[in-house]
C-alpha cells in the first residue's frame, strides 16, 4: 500500500534541510552527493581543457 500522500522527515522537522540549503546557496558548494560530484567533474574538465 502507498503512504497516502504523507511522509515524515526528521531532518525537515529539525530544520537541517533548510540550513544545508542556505549553506549551499551562500557558498555555491552543493550539499548533495550528486551535486558535489557534478561540480567536481565540471571543475576537472575545465582544468584539463583550459585555454590560455
């Protein structure tokens, strides 16, 4: 059976999610694993193909 449209998150209740979002916006560094991997990947590609 489904969850009936309701889900609970302890992180959202404690405000951890909003703190992480605020940090990510201010620093420009993502707090999710996929976001961080994407940012690092783009950085490495730019290093390799840097034009002078």
